[in-house]
DNA sequence: AGAATGTTAGTTAGCGTTAACGTACATTAG
DNA sequence: CTAATGTACGTTAACGCTAACTAACATTCT
């Protein structure tokens, strides 16, 4: 008794069974060209009974299109990025495209590896979020791709469309510092992220605030990974090391929350002893006690717009486009 | 001046340039077969200068392997799932596989569409999380795939390996109810999810508790989507409709948090006026005030194990395997 | 020395599609 | 009535790669 091997049903099988050419079947499947009603229906019924499913690989080989878009994020676990991915996925699925997700765990080397592996033969377009790579490396990697959209990073040579905040990077933390100063704070700490200063260096950040009459010491500023754990650990050290601080800015909400937890454990009252401002406005920020003052970012829309810009590019539009979003301050209990 | 069209560099280009056959180049690229050191190095240098990158599509067509695994989740925005995806992605990337993510937004039709589109020619294996589809439909859809792992759902015919909680589904809510009863609560509400009763119907749930001497009225139990918003909205109605309740179980933490918010807005003190228990133990649960009593679920490990089981299957192992995880009660302030 | 074995390569034939062109027949226009 | 125009399909040749086989040559063994 011969083992029935599960065999792929090909276009040719359908064509033979239906008594037509493979091209006819192909045209029915793709709904292209002109086909008579009767032939179409007949072929469709044969397809159904045989259970034919087109081979994506073969199709990709000849058309050079894979119906997949790549998405690179540093941390899918961060609600900020998962919301963006959700937006991207919604648009992609609407257009019958799949999402190839690469989660780099905040590791530049893994990001580079991912960009190296992915290329035209894998995906039709690419959306890169908050790349940690230096611009020149990033550009060389993105050059392989015919359609690219970059989130939160401008591309000087217009090699990609961009989704950007209305302020330059780091600006929201600058605004947060001014907000705190206006509310009487003079000793303000800053637990910043690589990307939260972006094009602005932490030194520029300090200098700029100094010229506004807001003196911030360099040691009050510490680099952190954009995770709750990092915020918590650095927060603990920070609070112990600089008891004079009356306010702290977190690079994002996760970090701000970690700081807040550390502060509470150290016996500080929020906001009386220590005011805290975050960024991103993830769900968590509004639910804790006190709720966190933060900058709202329209993450879902960012994903949607990035995907739309990408599809524009994939459709051959070579015009450089930007989608600008605004971050708005949400005043809540942690820094009233 | 002729436009230089960006042209793909093929194996043949490399072979011609290096003065060898395409097979030799292929062997160098794939590191298979025996190649002399000198030839290998020569070919590699030609590959580097020409910037050759293998075509995934062509490779997939001939090998029938795509180096991609599909992952279907209902809501990537839910930390529960994003953690699982992170675990899967880590294992996959370790083995040079990419993750094709499908986010169904809790919509069964979209899930079915996704399972329909994906098949062997797209992915080498599939991990399905918490499918909302009826078993028979799910089975018929999974049959197309050579390697499948299902999370939080048993597959009667062993068509897929499984990652399962040590208790049958719904059991943790049952335990939560018993816990609350032991702490003196007699009027316990339950905002449940489709999957939180799983194989157990809500009627069975009530009957079982009744036989334990814990009478729960049917109207105290309401179905909810597994989101914060749903929990909040249903929580508001529930609290207004059944002021007699002294405790509520949420199907997961997001729902429990929504309920808690609604309760606080209605002037209830937690836990004095209303005790709340959630499930999953997402970060949020430990950070709110009061922190939420919940069942911890090792989500990252679930993802890792699911991926490992999947790779076992992809490597040809046809043994049915299960990975069983335990959910442990974390007592916190919302239900001490 | 001759046979057996090992090593390094080349040759051939697809994998399952679709683009581009070709052909037969029916319809309309002049 | 012939020529022009459609309509509905069929044919052929790739797309870029690798499995499977073959070939040449070097090495070892008896």
C-alpha cells in the first residue's frame, strides 16, 4: 500500500483537470485578462474541488512581489511599539499584505542583522522604527529596499518617507523641563533614552535649558534603556544619589513608571516630594496612582500613516513625503 | 545616457565573474558539500564585491522552505500576547527564521482569513494563540500546515503540539472565586472572556461553584472582550446594576483594571468595598494602586516553549508534545 | 600497477508561477 | 463581402535557485 504523500496541487493540475491551459487558470486566480463567464466558473469549481492554493514562492519569483511588508521594532513588548504595529497591520491586512515582524530587543547588532537578511526578495517594503543605528550604516542598509518608511528619524537624502513628531527629537523633554520650571522646580533630573535626545545631544539639551535660565547639572541626567526595569533600577540609584531633586523627567512612560515605583519605595510622595513626567501616554500612565503627566503620542495613527506612506512608495510614488504628528502634554497627578 | 536599472545580482553573475559553475557558488553560499579553501575564498570575495544576496523566493520555490514561521495572535497590543511573541521571536531569530505576524484584532473572520492565506508555501510552521474559531474549523485550517503549535487550546487529534495551562481552562477563575469565598465574599461577580471559560461553559462554572457552596447568580456574570475599554464599560454597568457585589473577577488583568477604574469612579474603595482579581500578571497589574491580585502566567516562556515545540515539528518530529505551564496566584492589594 | 576510494567540481532538470506574445474565432464597420 | 477590431484563450520562455547525478583528477590500498 503506497503512502499517499501530501502533494501540492499546482496550476497545471487544475488546468489538466479543467481542460484548459495553465494561463487560463492563472487568469482566473488573479482575476486578470478577459475570461468568459462559463470558463471562469468551471475553473473556479475545479480549483475548489482540488483545493488548489497558489504557491507564494513561485509567484514571488516571477513577479518580484511577495505581498509582505517588513516591520522592525526595538521592543514589541513596549505598548508604544505594539500600538504602532497594530496600526501597520491593520492597513497591511486591508491591502492583503502580511507583516514580517522583526523585534530587535533594543540591540543594534540584531537590527543590522535583520536589515541585512531582509531584502527585495523577502519583502515589498519596510518600516523601520526608531533605529539605533548610525545614519550612514542605516542608509547603506536601507538602500537595498525599494520602498522604505522610517519612524521618528529623518532621512537626509530622502531615501525613505518619514513619520515624525512636530518638534525635533528631544524637544518634548525640553518642554517637560520648562513646564516643571514654570511650576517652581529648579532641581530637575532627566533619565533619558538614546532616542529621546535624538539629534540633540544631552549636552545641547542642558545648554539650551541653561540659556532659558533653567540650570540642570550634567550628573542629574542619566542614560537608560527604555524599559520599566531600567527606569526602576536607575531611578533607585538616582534618588539615593541626588536627594535634592524635586522633579524627574523620564524618557518615556515605562521609565517614568519605574522611577515612580523606586521613589515610592524610597518613601517619597508623588508629586509633593518628587514630580514625574513621562512620555508616550501608554495605558499604564493613566491608570497608576497618581496618574502620570506625559506627552500623548498618537501611536496607532503613526502606524497607520507609516503603512500608508509605505504603500504609496510601493505603488511607485517616489515623491518624498512626511507625516508629522504632534505630541500634546497631558497634565496629570504626577506633575500637576 | 541609459538609466542604470537596479538589477538583481544572481548566482549566475557570481559564477561567471568567478569562473566557476553556479553550483559551486551555491555550495559556498550554503556551506554545503566539499569546496577547496581557495575556491571558497575566491567565490566569497566575488560575492562580496558584486554584493550578491540570494533570492529567498527562488530558494523557497526549490527547497520548499521559507525560513519563516507564522504567528497568529488576537491582539498584539495586549501585553500578554506581545510577551509571547517576544519569546517566539527570540527563538526564531536564534535559528535564523523570521516571524510572520498576523494580528486578528479578536475577529474570528480575520483569523480564518489569515489561516486561509498562509500555507506551506508561505511559512514553514505556525503558532496559533488562543484561537476563537470552533474546533472543527480550526482543525480543517490547520491541516494545510505541516507544523503547528497551538497555545492555550488542546488539539484532540494531536494535529498540533500544544502549550497549555496545568488546569483546564476557566479553572483559574474558579480558583479565584474559591479564594474570594474563603476570604468571606459571598456575592462575587465575574466578567469573563470567551476563552476564560474555554471548554467550561459559564453555566458549568456556576454549577461547580454552587456545588462548592458558593452561589453565584447568572446575571452577575457578563461576557466581555479582553480589553481595558471593555472591562471599563462593562464594569460601569455592572457596578451600577449589582451594588450588592463585594468582589469581582476579571477575565484578565486588562479587564480587571477597567473594572477597578470604573469602581473607583463610582466611589468604591478597593478592596474594602469591592475586591478585584485579574489574571495574566501583566506589568500594569503590579503598578496600579492598589496592585491587582492576579494569576501569574509565564508568558515569555510560553512563547519560547511554543517556538521550541514548533521547531521540533519542523525538524520532522511527529510526536505529539505538550508543554504545561502553571498559573500561580499572586496575592496583592486588590484582593488581600 | 591496477583497483578502489575520496575530493572537487560541473551538468541537467526542474520547482510553480506569470509576462509577453501568438492564434483562432466572432463581431462590427465600410 | 472584405477588412478591421475584439474576445477568449493557448504557447513559450523565463524568474533564481538547488537536488541529483556525472566527471575529472588525486590519493590510498592491495
